[in-house]
């Protein structure tokens, strides 16, 4: 897809929700100066890429001096690591909560896809950095983030395996299918832009239906109507 192929209808900044509310992804980051630098780094990395961004760029966006940046972060790479860690931990939490929210493999898969797609649309600036700048991480940080990515994959693989076991899904390659579903969801961050006809919720609903058809399941249950959590 091209950058303007399927724009959304919301506006996003890294520090706030697309609908104007707060983004609690960064609530754990303190003090306030460290959080401001992190959000400035998200903007800079998304706009210019990690390698083309300087620490002076980041500090300037945060309204601080370059020297002030080093009080909170030793290197530019450490900023990227913190962004990646928080973003991937949020991904795991989104998928876990969605998986636990409804009963039945089709409902669980639809809920997971809806929630994951919605986050990647609403937080497309942050998500682009989280998902597409991994190659710039130091080796130890990269290994830690890859472990979190594998946890997200494991959640989807578990849902798919349960659906195959109950005869609700027709999937020959569970791991490959899980990776395909994750890739489909993640790519929303690459092309999503504000000002278009579809909201993040509508895109999530569309993708949930597409994924369920991909695994040989009937159309997605209506959002919020499936039986209660798995307990």
C-alpha cells in the first residue's frame, strides 16, 4: 500500500491519544523531562529515521539543551531502546487483554486483531518507530525486544492452535499464519494517516473479518457481543 492508500480519520501526536485523550503508554517514564525527551525522540525518529536524527534535534524538539539530554539518556540508542521496550510491552499487554476478554477462538482472534490494529492506527507515529527501527538497536537491547515480539507471536499462535483443535480454524502452518497476521496488523502504522474516511475502529473491524476468513472461520463476531472473558 502507498502512504495515502487508506488514510484514517484521526490526528495523532506521540504524547496524546488520537482522540485527544492521554496516552498512558508513557506514564511510567519519569521525571517529566525524561518523558519529554522520549516523546521528542519519537517525533524525530518517525520523521527523519534513527540514523538521520541527532541528539540536538531531539533536545530542540523537547525545548532543552543537548547537554540536558545526557542527564537522562546516555545515548541516542538508549532513547530508541526505551521507546521500543515500552511499545512492545504495550503490544503484549494489548494482545493478552484482548485474548482474555472473550470466549471461543474466533472471538479471541477477532478481539486481538481489532485491538492490535486500533493501537497501530491511533498511535501510528509511535508504532512506526517501535516496529521499523529495530535494526538500530544495540545487540543486547535487540535481543530483549525480539523476546517481547516472540511473546506477541506466542499469544496469536495459542489462539490459532486452540481454534484448530476445536475445528473452528483451518490452518496448516500455525506459526506462519501468526506471523502473517502480525505483519498485517503492524503494517497499518506504515500507511495510516489522518483525514480519511475510516476510523481506527473501522479498520480494526475490517481486519478482524479478513483474518478470520484467512483462517477459515465465519465472519467476525460483532465487537463487544461475544460471551464474557475466559476466566
